[in-house]
């Protein structure tokens, strides 16, 4: 660990506080995924008619999930995290081919869902072994940004490494400027929260994101919550910025419907880092599928250790 990172961790409350935020982010992502999946592809009006306000992890939805089950947002993140940890263990750190192979294994495991762009990218890798497809205007979805949390944890304190590994994993399936920008922006916002950013500091980071990428401007909020990365960024930044509590941010976000699982996962990631695992709602955590909860806890610790133990 560099002296700079050690100093930032000390200022952020110490290793235990950073670890709590890292676990809060990963559990928050899974909770947002599980909560949002129930109302994915519904409209706000349909949600009100069916649920009033949807705020319980009950499964169902178009995927007919059991309570506490998650979708590709969480399972692709876990696949990516496993690849990063495998690379470190085998002396192949940050090897993108291991990431691509992990995505192949994930697809072959018959996940409950897989976005078209992710499927296309994985199938391209299987066909020709390429780790990056050509730039494609059709790759402007949120699939790369949704799964990048493990990279943000594992590269904490090394921005150049964070950018390199984030873009490499993203472009296995998505090669689009706005996808790249969102993946990096959300990861850096998360890393700031892990290192103790206060609300004013997060607001400054978000303002900088919007200044650099005006399409992500979310004031006034347009109310679109689709899988298009612009809609995702506007939705995630709006609900994270305007709701102080974890539950309020997540509930209000997923009740927008549309791509509710991914938008919920990303809001849950940021809001979970802000509050830490110790302050997540117990009722929701107990509803999360035990094997998913266990995998998330194990990875959050191991990935953060990669960053803390890395020579600088």
C-alpha cells in the first residue's frame, strides 16, 4: 500500500471503515438487483397498480424469480471478481483473457438472463478469441457499467490501473464512448465514497461528470430509466443525489420501472458505499439468497485486500 493510500484510508476512518463501505457497496448492488428485478420492464403506473409502492424483496417479475434471487447485474459482477482473484492467485494479474473466460463460464451456467450486447460480445470472443470488438453504436447499453464494482474495489488507490482494467473488461462486450465514460465515472464516484467522500465531495464529483459528459445531465430529471446508458446515468445520479437514505434511494429508483434491476443495483452500490454494510436494512439482507450473500461477502473482502496489499 502506498503512503498516499494509507493516508487516505486513515483519514476515511481506517481499514475497518473502508472494508465496511466496500461490503456495503457490494451488498447494496445485490439488494438493488433483487429488489428491482420484480418490477423490471414495468411502467411506474403499472407498478402503482400492482404494488402501490414496491419496497419488499419478493421475487417474481418477468423472470419469475424466487425471493432473494438476483440477475446478471450481480452474477456477472461475481464472475468478473472471480477472474480478478484468479489472476492474482495464478500470477496473471489483470489478465483480460481470464475475464473473458469467466464471462464464458457465466453464460454457459445458464444465468436467468443475459443482455443482448453481453451475449453478442461473449459469442464474438468464443468465435475469434478477440478481447475487444470494433466500436459499435449499438453498444450504448449499461451492461459494462453494471458489473465494474469488483474492479473499483481491487484497484482502489491506483487510478491508472483502475481505468485500464475497467475499459478492458467493459470492451469484452461493449465498445462505445458513453459506456466507457459511465463505467469510469461510476467507478471513480464509488472509490471516492469508499475513501470517505462527504456529500459535498460526491456532489462535486457528480458535477464534474456532468460537465464532462452533458448527456448525463439529470436536472431536471426526465424520468426515463431504460438500459440505454444515458438513461441509466441520469436515473442513478438523480436518485443517489436527491435521497439521503439507502432505502429511500433504492425504493424510489426501482419504482421507476424499466431497467429497474440494473438501475437499482447501481444506486444500491453507491448508496451502500455511502452508508456502509453495518447500516443496510436487516430485513432485506435476510431475504437475499444465502449463497449470493456469502459470495458477495467473500469477494468484497478479497478484492479490497488486492488493492491494500498491492506494491506501489
